């Protein structure tokens, strides 16, 4: 770009937030341009296809109850593959089943007779999940805000069920073993898990950003264009200068803080690591998440991906994902520890499984400790600068999509354009 390019809005970052913002701006007829530093769209949502294996960038799932999902993508066209609505918890020498009684009513007796926590615990947790699923969102977010751990204790749940099932579950969702994440965030997660179905697209999670980007005009999506600096009315990329009336910064949280300088505080982030193994035989036949109820706190969760989505593995093979909270550099020692833990959780040897890849994501999710209030952080920073991302809403795919859409609305309002689109 030898001469400055002029548009109404420049979006920096082609992840879910940036793409969602572009969709709303495009629908409103505003002239926009999206610049993405990497050679692909999707940000943290990506899938590597290696010799027939589909390896998502960390274990991620789509929830059909995400409000913004159906507005941005055709869920049927994603060709979803679903997991069982519940979990299996390894405690001692047995696996114990906990399922969603609202979605799987026939399994309620099995859940009530489970060996996880007490019967009173399971009834209280079912009541908590049902309350989160059925109360209006405004009432949920008007409740006093605490941490997730305090919320579970206030619901009358025992130390036993928290440690055996709920800490492993939520630590994988939030990348937060301490459960300091806001109770408002936890309530919305319980709401979506109770109301929706959990799954992955047959082609991998990369199908989601591809679906959101699909209706957008391709020439306005510039990949491989790293942003060097930005300011009011201006973005400078490696290809040249872009002049505009508004800038939306939709990069990762730390990248956004760097580009915006003192206008945006440097957020805290949590990290996750996913180990992918290939096996000749699945260690379990069901597409269900397994949790470690023995309190070892090494593996947060594990699942046989190919039980839900056979397309994730070559014919006759099984793909197993194991998620660890924090970053873990690949090594023979870590590999051995993970195999020992997987053997214990599944109750079958994992020695002959092939380690396919270890994916560490240092910025997997932004921290969301209280106060999060109504889960909407400011997006208009003044001087025509805006910020979008799951660090402005909830730490989730829903939060990223909702934030991008909301930020685009704020931009349209500042430009005097129609916002009801």
C-alpha cells in the first residue's frame, strides 16, 4: 500500500470477535477493513489436520445454547458431532456418572445413585443448575457476585463433591484451579451447559470462524498483515497506513493492551495445555468427558474425541485429548506422567498410545475474577478507539462473539449509523 487507504472502520484481529464485528458492520453498510497478522482467520480457534488427525488448538467445544452462535452461523451446516450431556468421574476404582437431568431425564436415577458426593450434594447441585438454566439472565446477573468456589459453597455443596467433580470440571472450563472466577460467569456457564448441547463440527473447530467469515467480502479480509502501531484515525501495518474514522482492536488480550498502550490495562490470562494421543482402540466407547475425582490435579479432563466425531481420526484409529491447566513443555517426563494419569482415569494401559502433539496456549482465556458485574466491560476507549474480545464479556467463545457484535454496535452509534442490525 504505497498510498494511505481510507475506510470507515479498521478491525485489527481476525478471531471470533473481529469477524463478528465485521459481520455487523457489513450488515449496516459501513465501509470496513479487517487486518490479521497470521496467515489465517480464527485467532485461538483453529484446527490442524495432520495425516488424517484433526487437532484443534486445544480442547474446545461449541455449545448450542450460546445466544450469539445461531445469529452468526448455521449450526446445521456446521455438521455438529455431539458429546454425552454429562461427565464420568474417576474416583478410586470406579467411574461414576453425572448427567444433566434436564436433558437426560432417563439417567436421573443413575446420577442420584452416583458415588460422587452425597445424595444431598447431587440434589443441591441439580437445583443450582436448574436455577441457572431457568431464571432470566437479568436476575442471574443481579445476584450478589462472589467467586465460583464461594457460589458452590453457598449452594450448600460439600467439600467432597466440589473437590471430586466440580473443581476438575470448572478448572478445565476456566483454566482456573482456584475457582476464583466470578460467580456470574459460572452461572452463565451452568446455564448454557444445562440448556444446550456440547459438540464439535465434523471438520474441526476451525469450521466456526470459517462459517462466520463466509458471508463477508473476501477482499476486505487481509491476512498476513501485521499491525505495527495504531492511534486515533490510523492503523499502520507492514503493508502501509490505513486511515479511518474508528479502530476496533480485536486481538488477544495482551496484544490489545500492547497496541493500545495505557488506554487498556494489561489483563491477567490463564493458560491451558492439551495432549493429543492416537490409539488403535478407544479406551472407552462413549463420547463423554472424564474428570479426575481422585484429586491428583494433573489432568483437568480427558475425552475420546473420535467417539463423538469419527472424522477427527483416520479410519480405525481413536483420538484422545487430555487437558492440563497451565503451560507444559513437551518432554519425556511430562509424557510419562500424562500416560500414567490417563491409564488410571480410563482404567486401561496408555503405554502404546502415540503422542501426536502437545499444544500449549499461554493465553487460552482471560481471567474473570470478581467484579465482572453484568459481564460487559467498556469497549469504547474514546478518540475513535474500540476494543473487542472475550476479555470484554465472558471468557468463552460466546463472549468473543458477543463482544465483537456489541463493539460493532458501539462503533455504529459513534458514527451515527443504524445500530439495530
